[in-house]
C-alpha cells in the first residue's frame, strides 16, 4: 500500500523527516508547504512533490494518507486541529503545543476521533533507553540528575520563548519525558532561571540557564539543569545525560551513546551503535497508518500532553517563583 504524505513546514526538522521518508519504500511525499514559499519549493523539487504556501489548501487539494507537522511549536495546535477535521493521521514534532488550553481542547477532539497520531519524542525508540529501563528495575533509585547544556538556538524561530517555549520545552522536554518513563510520574516542580545574559541578540528571549527540583509521586527526588549560555560544540564534549543514584551505585545514561555503572569495586560500560531514531519513529508511524493499528507507535498525543504539562509548569514556576503541583 502506497502512503501519500504531506509535510507542513520546510525547515530543519522537515528536512530530517524528508530524508528519512525517502528511505521507506511505500511512502510518496506528494506535497510540502511552508509560509516561505521558496523553502517549500526547494524541498519539493528534491522529491518531485507539489509545493504550497497554505497548508489548508495543500490538504484540501491532495488526497493525503498522513501528514508530518514540522512547524514552530506555537502553531502545532492549529495544524493538528485541521488534521482532525480532515480525518488525516498526523505525526507532529515535539512538543504537542505550548498553550495548555489549546492542548486540552485538541485532546478532547482527538479522543472522539481516535485518529492515528504520533509525536516526535524519538528517545522512546532508543535501544539504550530500553536496556536502561531493565537495569533500573533492579535498583532502588533515590535521586536523579539530568543536564542539557547547549547554545542559543541556531534557528531564529526557536530563539523566541514566546514561539518555542524556551529550552525546557524545546530541548529538555526529552529528559523530562525520559524521567517520566524511567522513574515515574512527577508530582511537583520548582524552577529558578536567569535571563538577559545576551542583550546583543535582540531576537533571543529565552532563559539563559535554569535549575528545576523535581519531586516524583513515588518519593524519589531529582534536579534538572539546563543552559543555552554555551556553544554548539559543547554537545560533543558534554552531551545531555541523566544520572541515577541508588545505594552505593551510580548509573549514568549518555544521550543514546552509552550507559555507565559505577560501584566501589567495579565499573561497567555499555556502548551503543548509532541508531537512526528518526527512521524508527517515522517507520513506526507509517506501519501504524498502513495497518490502521496504533500499537506500532510508542508515543502519541496523549503521552505528549503529560510531558508538556510538566514543562509548562516549570516555565510557570520560573515566572512566579513558586512550586507547581502537577495535576
């Protein structure tokens, strides 16, 4: 069965998914849309697709079996709502949105339609994460430390916290999601942040650094530390990671690359080959659409809601200087 695909947005993430979808035999990219028409045209010429400036016109004119949403986070809800209206399965890049009221409204509509959907939390497809989950089952974890250090976003639309949500929503959301998956549900957050370190970049409105105290429902505590104050190459020397503290043992997961276990008398290291996680998540979504079976998908809109609710609470905590309970 040939799957006709449309893509909304023609930026960096769209390019990643286009490269992946070209590798899947039963997929044909038939249309690409972007408000900057030349960007849509450039990507469309690569794959022999039609190009559009208005995604609604694109979806009205083409018989699409699935849509990839690769737009800025603040318009994800608008894009998803139209997919629901048209009964077209969708894959949306994370986060599901940045406005909690809009997200809840979408969830109600989506629950009624039972439309196949997926969200781009690709670490849920990481073999290292699955191995780590098994390791942690045998441990009594008391504390976690998660860190994501990087630079001011290289894409202008992500520099705006109003459009993209800031680092916790755009990047560290992956770590928050893994903590939910590996440790358990989060009960409350308290976040403190700093900003204004880069007045020379007038587009940038994000937080330069933040620290979050996480309290889990199972009694475990943890911290999340983020910064945009460094440089792009930092991810090579100091990649994002999570540490788990148990009784006389430290376990560390390093961004799909390795798991390290430190004990007084032993050190273990598990190395992992590079896995194309974008391919894994895209192929799972295509298989779900072909077979009309959402069980292929490891991460859907309703999971994404749970994670973004925590991220938004972190932002509120920063703004109000208050602890926020997750309801």
